């Protein structure tokens, strides 16, 4: 039986897989499939990695060490390593990030940027911002 997992279970499962893979000496973690559709997507972005929230170097779901200043992001379903241009719909500022983690768990948001990436396009005090996502070519 193929039962869908909730986003929070997938995120926890992904982190657990990454830790297990690192412990076993593996360097590659399998990710979930990409979006079937292509083209820009308008949605809400959030950020994570506030001081004290995640220890520096904690493994992301991909197994990479977490860096709150990296140009990286979490996605529920884009493959690890996917590069995405995230453009703030209000001010036109954009940043290119690489997917290396799973999230956000709140399904009203489409992407969870690191604090450093979010700060490039919006004030982190806002917490959320409307964006356009564009998956960058091969």
C-alpha cells in the first residue's frame, strides 16, 4: 500500500535518513521527485536558521552541514541540488539558492530559505514574503 506522508513526517524522515546515511559513511541521499510542472510559481517564502534554532553544522536532509548564511533552501519536493531563483514580488530583489533540505512543514509556504538568503531579498523581521520561484536550467 502506498500511503502519502505528511510534510512534517517527510521532513523528519529526510533528516533521519541523512543522519543514518552519514553514520553509515554514505554521501548520497535519495530525494523525492521534482515538480511535474515547469515555469515560474508564485507563492509564500519563509526563512529558518535564527540564532539558536539549528546548531551550526547540523546535517540538513541532504546530509550537508547546515549554514544559516548559505544561499540554500528547503523544499518539500524539489530534488537536492536544484537551483532556484527566488524573486521578491514586492521589491524585485532576487537570490539564487540551491535546495539542500526538506521543508517547510507549513503547506501554506512553498520554500524555506536560509536566514542569509532571505535577508538578500526581504527584511527577516517580516518572516514571510511573497515570491516567484523559477527553477534554473540544467
